[in-house]
């Protein structure tokens, strides 16, 4: 299992990114090659540990959101919290 501080992006940020671009869990699941049920489970996972297989899916979701939809994930800094935004073109 992987501890939460090593999980990037967090499931909460994946959910936020999906909301920002306005796509359903089903649409993201199709692009990532997983089931909607998998997306539902990952987005609801606030535990401090994550199965390596689920972590691999989370990283694939990040790739799809960044490469296909132009999302940028950013970590918390001294002046702001973590978040998502559209990548500048």
C-alpha cells in the first residue's frame, strides 16, 4: 500500500479536474480505459493508504486529464493550496 502524502494527484483533485472541464465519470473512464465504477471508487477514496493498482489508475487519469483535456495539477505553495486549472496555451 502507498501512504497518502505520496499520492499525486489526490483523488479529490481528479474529481475537481473532471468538474472543471465538465465531463462525466463515464467519459473519463472511457478515455482512460477503465470502468466508471473504478472512477467512482478512486474519487471517493480519502484513505491514508492506496493499493498500488489503484495508484496506477490514478496516474493514468492524471495523464488523460493533462494530455487530452489540458488540465494542470499544482501543489500547495506558501501562498495557495493545491488545485487544478487549465494549462496556458
